[in-house]
C-alpha cells in the first residue's frame, strides 16, 4: 500500500532537482527518490516525471506515491524448526 502526497514547489525551491526536493520533504535518500521516479511514482501537473534531474518551477504541484516503509526486522526463518 502507498500514500499519495502532494507538494507545492515553494519559491525557494525553484530550479532544484525533483529528487532533491522530495528527499528533503519526505526525509528519504535521493537514491530512494530516484527509484520512485524510475518506477513512475512521481508526477508533475499530471504527467509522469521522466528523469530525477528534472528542474522544478515555483508553484508546480508534485505528486508522489510514497510506499509504506519496510520493516527492518528479519522475518521468521522457515528452515528453523520450533519445537
């Protein structure tokens, strides 16, 4: 499941790369943002963003499908028999 987020590009972020703004706004790494862009999860003005280096314009609305965070804990090992 994912959460749809909308971010209005502030004047101060005009000219920034889309991956940088989203990484700052969502507290994720730029490489994680790059993967989401490549997966087609980021749109601007209803159009899918083709490259993470796309420069932003003040006032644009960026929408992103943010996936649920993965649980960092290891799951059960089916090879271990519990008695």
